C-alpha cells in the first residue's frame, strides 16, 4: 500500500516541519497551557486562539491497539495501530513498529522514531528496550 504525503495546512505546518527535523511537536495553549493534538484553531479548554509550540519527549505508553488489515490491499506485514499516552499527557495515534502483534501490551513503554515510508517521513513508535 502506498503512503501519500500529508496535506499540510497552516494550522499543522509546525507539526510536519518538526517531523522533517526528527522532532515531535505539539501545540500548547498560550493561556491555559493545555497541550493539543491534533491542532484546531481554538483551545477546547479555555477558548483561546493563542498557541505556542512545545517539543515532546517522544516517550509514552500504549493505551490501546489493534492489528490493522486493509480490506482490499493485503499488507506485507501486520500493521499495529496504537493510541499512545505521551508522557506529557496528550494521546497520539500512530503505528507500532519493531514488535510482533503478540508482543504488544497495554501500558508498554514506547518511544517515537521517524521513519521514511514512500518518501514520506512519519512519526512511528517502537518498544523501549529494557
């Protein structure tokens, strides 16, 4: 299956620019400090339209996961879609790599890695080596 480049809009340009540099960046409300992903124009907590950008550690734990199977284009290898609880608080949806499906556990520590897939750099997560 081919990965198409993201459609970058002004609201999320900071995120994709960070990914190109190997950084996981999220927006933070300049008024109340709430971290938000995905970005939206208004803070859902306080209604502010003012934002700053904050670099995340790239570490977190698996909150939930599924093994994804494309309905019409079989994947070469199982794709594990995960919801990550980032150490800083927000949840982040991505893929888990370097792990077999039977090795995934909720609360498993993970870290971000940036992988080029079909010339598109994407943030993915892998288990933290113990």
